[in-house]
C-alpha cells in the first residue's frame, strides 16, 4: 500500500480466515481489525475510520448483504469487498450491483486479495482527496469570483482585484493566452458599483480602422456606403458600465489616438458626426504581448500605454502555479459533469501527475479543454492516463545532451535491450506487480508488456518487508487460503 498504512476491517466468522487475512495484510503494511459477526463489524465501523472492508457473505447473526446495506447507509463511499464460497457467486454478483466494490471466492489467492485491496484503498483515497478539493472550492477560500487558485501568486492577484475593483481607474491586464484575463476584468466589474450596468467586450482583432471605429464610436446615417441609419457604438452601450478591450495591442495606430482622447476627456464623436457625446465608462484592457516592446518598436503609442497602465495586472502562467492544477481539475470536472449528467468524476493519481508535470502553453484554457474531452470520452467516471492527450503524456522534448554514447565494444541493440528491461522492472515495481497498471505507466498494451516480460524472463521482485505473498503459514506465492 502507498501513503500512510491502510486501515482494513475483516468481517468473517471463520477464525482461520480472519487470522490468515490479518497476517497477510499486516505483513503488507496494513493496520487490520477483525470481527466475527456483522454486529461486531458495524460496531467497529462506528468507532474507527477504515479505508476498506472485507466482508463475508455468510455470517452467523445476519447476511453479508444486510451488513453491506448498513455500511452503505453510514458511508456510501467506503469500498466493501465481498468474500464468498463458490456456491454463492450469484449472491456476490448481486452484492456488486448493490454497491460492493469487488468480490472473490474461497479458496482465494493472496496476490488476488492484495491487488483488489490496493485498488479499493486507492479508490477510497481518491474520493477523499476529491471531496477535500470540492469542499475547498465551496468554501470560497480558493476562489475569487470565477477565478480559481490557492497559490501565493493567485492570492496576491485576488487581493489586487479586491482593492482595485471599486474604483473607476483604468487597468491593463497582461499575460499569456488562456490565463484568464477576461475573468479578471469581469471580476473587477462585478465587484464594483457598476455591476448592475453593462460589461461590454471589444474583440480588437485585426479589424480595419474604419470598421473598428464604427464599432467603438458608432456612426451617423450616410457616414459611409451602407450606413443607412445612425447607430450607437460600444462606448455608448457601456455608459456607466465597463468596456473591456481584449488584445488591445492589435488596435491600429489611427484608432489609438481616438481611444486616447476618450480616456482623457471621456467624450467622442460618432463616425461622420459633429456632435460630442460624453460617457462615463471604466476602461479595462488586456494583451498577451509585451506592450513596452510594442512601444519601443513604434507599434503602440507610448502615451496610450501609460494611460492604460495605471493599475497593471500580470497574470501568472499555469506552469508558474502548478499547485493550483488539482483545484482547477476538480472545478472543470464539476463544470462539465453537469452537462454529462454524471457526478462523482475523479482523476487517477497517475493521470493527475501527468497533468501537473505538463507546462500548459495554452494555460487554463488548454487544461479545461483536456478535462472536457476526457469527460466526454470516458466510459466511466474515472479519468486515467489513457484519456490524457499525447501532447501531455509525451511532453518532454529530446535534447542532444540526452544521448549517451554506448560503451565501446557493446552493441547498441544490447544497450537498448538492457534499458528496456530496466524500465519494465521499474514499472512493475511501481505498480505493485500488477501488469495492467505497469502497462499504463509504460503507455503500452498489457498483452505487449506480457510478451516483453516473457522475452526478458522477468520475475516478480520481492516487496518490503520480506513477504512471499503466500499464506500466513508460509505457503508458496499464489497458494490458496481458506
């Protein structure tokens, strides 16, 4: 077992089974409690916290199915593994339909028990971690408006927004694409006295100056071909509210001069008009380019830059706040699970490790896309490494320094074979000997791994403490117990 010792409850009326399982699991590093009746087991569950329960179907005081129902009423997420005699398999199958995690029959094999329980304990801990993440999100301590994060960088950002939001001062938000610049602008608007007025977004893009100015300032009838009526611009629509310029760095120089006048004078004229229109608008701008560099290159007006940069906000890239990735993953799981009408989604530890290790050039937007894709494609509520895109799974680029010249006189094929063998042995050890999980770690099919194990004649390594996965009486590995 991984992490802290797993706490396991064994409920079985046969003393030899209780003792054998106690010895097996204790030597595997677990903390084990045993009970001979359903009543004793339920009493222990009321007093202590367990990671999983091994429950016999045939008990002297009540059936295992009754005990299973009682356990699920008290703790629906606690994995219960049923123990059954060969003749009651149909009942065990019915138990799994009632919520049992798994079942195995007597006589059972030690390695089978260990694999099933490791999976059960891992599932229990995943659910607990996900519950903790959900509670942290609900508490509000790790979010501000629609922004999610508990890292120092995000807490500093939350503090800045809370202080800047009530003012009408112009803000400039800089950061890479996908970091959430518009969410910051929306948060500032919603936490200001203007929250009941319009929040207008300008997608600056690469519009021609005339079209962009018509969009911003409006136009009068006849101002240009096709102007069949007078039309209000976005500045008028945002009066007493907030106007947000997304990618302000793309605004043409000709329009920048007129935009500067609006910021300074809070007035403008419609395209083709002569009347001055006054507005009370808060301006928030965002860009994914370094505007100081654009100023130096003559592509952005210096005076406009300083007018916009009164309250500068620098958005951290996701690679600089990786501690927030589990929170963001949980947030997006909940968001997109509502659309799929399935709750209880979770990401396996291996998959979460891959998500955390990746540098996310597309930042939070890219992470959300990955989670949404996984929710759509997953046949169950579990998101494993098979649902992680290739660019995340294989994110390490090859460098010249990665190449090591084989020792003189040793063929390259032998070097590669030795390296492959070591990778397989390491994966098997990390997976606790479970070939399916080892295959996932190596990103290959289980059948391929099995063929490679046979080819290299790889034998299972002993676990620490020394224990041969046999019975408590010292039986060879795989011998039956029960």
